[in-house]
C-alpha cells in the first residue's frame, strides 16, 4: 500500500511540474462549432457555398479549414517566394441581405508554418514529395449581429506549375471548412490570418440626415439644430456634400466677428474640405479616422450623395469597447493656450490610503482645473472669446461671486444666433442654463456617473464652499471609468 501511495505522490508531483513549466497548457477557447462543410473537387477546384447562423452577439467567430494534400517539387534555381503563388483561395462573407462584409484572395501556402509535413525524397537536392495536413484558421471576425450569413469559398486545389528551374504538382485528398462562434482569438506572429470586425458604417449611421445649401443663411442652420435636436448640419454645393457646420462653428465663427446670423451664409463658416466615409467602410476604420482627425462626426457618402452621418455616439452605442480610443487617460487643462495636456494618469478607480486600504477615487482627482468663470453681466462676445482662446466648450457663470449657471456652445448657437441677436448686446444672464447641477469634490466617480446619466448632462461643475473649483465632463469620467460608457451611450 505504501509503494502505491508513494507512486501516486510522485505522479502528482510530475503533473504539477508539467503544469508549472507549461507543458500542460489549458486549451484556448475553441467556441461552439455552428457549421461544417465538406469540399468536393470538380475539375481540380474545391467550391463551397453555404449559410450559417450566428446566435452569440458581439463575440469572435472563426472560419477554419481542415485539409490533407500532397505535393511533388523539382527545382534547379529555388525561389522561396514562389510558394505564395500556389493554391489560391477566395473567401467572402455576406449578410442575409446579400451585402458583402468581407472578401479575401490569398494562398493557402501562406499558412504553411502551421502545417504538419512529412517529406520523402531528397528534400534539399532538387526533388522531394511532401504530405501536408493541418487545421488552421483563415479568418476570425466579429459579426455585425446575430442571424444568418452566407459564405462562398473557392480553392485551386489541384495545380500543376512549371517555369524555368521549377516544377510543382499539388493534389488535395481531404478538405473541409468549419465555422465556430464565441472563440478566443488566436493572436501572435505565428498566426498569419486576419482578425476583422465586420460591422459596417451603413448599419450604425444616423439617417435621414439634415443638409442645407451653401447659400443658406446661418439663421436657418441654427433653426435646423434647434428643431431637430442635432449638433451639426452638412452643407452642399450644387447638390454634392461640400462642408459641415457644427454648434461650435456657429458659436465662434459668427459671434466672434460680432455679426448677425441673418447676414452670414453657410459657405462663409462651414468647415471644409469635408472628410467622408462610404457606407461599406468598417466601423473599425471609421473609428480610426475619427480619432486621427480629432472629429466627432463623419458624413456618409455613396456615389456623391449624402446618405447619413456616423458619430462617436453611433459608434459607442454599438461598440462600447472603443471607448478608450475616444477618451484616453489624459486630462485637458484650461490655460492661456488652445489646449494643454497634463501627465498621463494610470487607469484605476481605487487608490490606496496611508493604511494600505483601498478607497474610491473622488471627483477632485479627475476634474479639470483651473476653470474659466465669468460674471452674469459679461457680454456673450466675451464668452465666445473665452471658448475660442482656451479651446473649451463651456464657461461657468457667477452672480455676486457665487455659482449661478453655465453657458455652452449650444446656448450661444440657439439662444443668440437663432434669435438673430448681436453678441456684444446680450449678457450672460440672459442665456445661461440655470439652476446648474453641481457636485462636491469629495463625491465618488461612481456617484457622478450616475448623476450625469440621470440628468443627461455632459458637464458637472464642481463646487466647494460655495465656489466653483473645477468641472468634470463625460470625457473625464470615461477616461477613468470606461465601463460606464453604456450609461451615457445606449
């Protein structure tokens, strides 16, 4: 009995060593196989046309192939780059409406590092025969949603290739294609397949969209924004998209010149040239453009016709995991320059006190400061100057030194321009939003997120002992707590 016990203990120790040293590694999540199709050869080609159903939303899926083929090669002047010319395949994935979501033309030999290969013959002396088999992923993707998808696959299976110094023959004996959902993506240089998000701009864009001709007066633009609750209007020239006007354009480009909206045309203040995307652009690519260009909106154009607009809100509503791209962990400071950036603060929601205990992070630690404050008697022209000079979107207003209200770009656009008033004739107290919703600096980030979502506000002034000491915005909150994105975008 003792020798058996000793053998069992020794065996368990060996197993433990194997696990620690990595010889027994847990398998990657292979997901659930939703379809498998056998490839039948005809005239040396394998073609598979099929459909499959995805039931798990916003999870990675994998298209893989299982195969066995043999090749015979003779060469005199060996060129390793020839390999990618052989056994080309074409793969396409479409939605149930027939819209192509992904297309790829590639050679199976690009995956040869994953093959299990057996050689016969003189491998390095001019001739050999090899047998290859494998199970490799050829694409991993996130589908736009659940439902049925169509897949087309075509492979040049049996090939004969001959050119000066090189002859090659390939014959496939087995071939099948499978689709799995809910997989863990295979990441690393050893995996040469593509990983793509198939969600297209067409599926998340806002439509119909409001557009006006470049000859339209700014008062009409402001009216469109007020009536439809939008923050931008696309401008056309001879029926084609030419530029865009945002609330900030209205607030700064008209008011700073102390002009009247009824005297300014759209073409005088619109931002151009217009950066656009096509409806079949991937959301991933649109996201990169928005971040790179520092924009909030991208008009969608098809054959020179404006068909929609995609915004940060559109993207985050469908792809909340992109939040860190739009709201990185930096804090913008109001200073006597367009924009200043403080040092990057590591992402965490808890800090450690002197006793080593975790405590929740407070508003004081993420709020923007110093802030720009003006008295209620200040004329709106000065408010617009502040926004332009400091690169900010709001100014806090006081009455006799105490918090009284807030003025945003939208207030300037809709409460001054829409009424065709002159900026130097309107005082802050006439257009400010009040009473203003505020928080104290000791409030936790969790509480502020809930308050901002409940009140549907983008900014919350921070007040301490009856004085403005900072301001916290959705940007500040999401930079620190990206998981709360669904509270603001849904």
